C-alpha cells in the first residue's frame, strides 16, 4: 500500500451526513461542503447515508461519489430507519480519528466544521455545539428550551442545545458507541456519557435551504421519550412517589367520608367532587401504564435482537480498506467496489 492509499484509508476527519429526501438541497451542500473540508488541509472522508429516500437523492449521491471518489463514500440503506440509525450506520463505516455529524439541510453551515476540528485537536474528545441566532420558529425554540431543562433534571446530562446535529467525537467514543447494542438511543447523550473531556462551542445557524423538517411533532415527542427513558429511571421513581402520595390521600379521604357518614348521615352533595377525584386518579393510572409500557417496550425491542438497520450497498473507492461491516465485496467498474447485503444490530 502506498502512502497516499494509507492516508486515504486512515483520514483524520470523517463527516457523517444522513440523507432523506434532500434532492432539492444536495447540490448546494456539495458546493459548500467540499471547499470547507479542503480548507482544513488534512485528509478527510465524507460518508453520506441514504436513509431510504424516495426522491432522486440516491442517484445524486452516486453521481457525487463518481465526481469525488477519493473522499466520498455512500451507504445506501434498504429502507427508512430514522436519522439516528443512519448515523449509527455511518459510525460503523467511518475510519477517521475525528468523526463529525452534519445535517444535509444546511441549517448548520459546513464552514463551521473547522471550529470543531480545531477544538478536537486541542485535546477534547467531544465537541457539542450551540446554535447562535437560531432561525427556527418561536414555538420551536421555546419547546426545545423547555425540553432541555426537563431532560437535564431527569438525566443529569448537560447539553445546552440537544437539537443541533453539528457535533464532533473522538475515535475512542465512536468505537465505544459501535460496541453498544441499544435499539433506541440518543447518540449525543450516549456519547456525552462516554466523554472524559467534553466542551460546547457556539456555531452559526441558517434557515433550511430547501424542503421541510423531517421531524414531526410526534417524532420530537418520541425522541425525547427515548432520551429520558434510555438514560434514567427517574420517571419510574417519580411515579412511585406520586403513587404513594395518592394512596395516602385516598385513604384519608375514605376515612373522612366514613366519619361524615356516621356523624352527619347520608348525603349526595359531594358526588361530583368524588367523580372529579376518581377521574383524576384514573388519569394518573393511565399515565402510569403508559410510562411502564414505554420501559417494557424498550425491553421487548432489545430482547428481539433484530438488526437495527440493513445496508443495501456501499459505494467506496477500491483502494479503501474494508471496514468491519463489509460482509461481501465485489469489484466494480471505474475504480470502485461495492459492499452489499450488510446488516447490523
């Protein structure tokens, strides 16, 4: 292996970009991303993860691979597994000493990558980012801030801006994450628990270049449920405490009603109050069942031990070293090879 081939197979920086129906903005991303990385004057690789896009995103990624095969790799998943699973697939394929994640919608400018790389070179093993002058709606900013405070109280994981995708991780943290077998997890929080010397920096934030956010209101709720239930049992402890308080209150109310029955006699004035109390307790019970179901569901998904995602094809240069996830390789024309049929737990 020549020195050039070795440097190509062992880049300093790996950039992981999940892609789902982003055809409208990919050309703009390519036009800004590669000059920003070239300006770092170091070896790098860009790994695009096509998460089952139904538009022309996959074809555009393949075209970009042919244009820059020396620095570009494309992983095509055989379905839509979600942003976090796509990132985990990229982590499995990455080879860089510094691994960054970036959204494809250009809300995090690629020109900011250099700031994170510089901090990693200073000795930090995890660099989070805080969006400066966020270009989101007021409701989304307020909701995000409220969820951040709630999450920090429950999990004790201090991330100022949990929704910013632009983050950098050391090779050691990535290797540790790759060894984890969790089905549902929140990657930035998981990485934070492994970090020994983390830091956060401010980065610029822009409006989405094209299209619309792939996160629905339900998706955001699911994400926060995964974050809370995946890193803490505090909700269960709170539920137990609330159950004890309600049980004591119910017992006191029962004794009061019994005493009133013998002292005052039969009465019907408090019927609606009793209904209100009953409905409140039923609501608490239903919420408790839902919370218990969330934890039990996580256990159920974990014990099934199914693959977290399936890789259909990997487009990469022929001289690139095979990654541990390459199950089958086949020579292909124009100096590339394709790894097919890969699955991961």
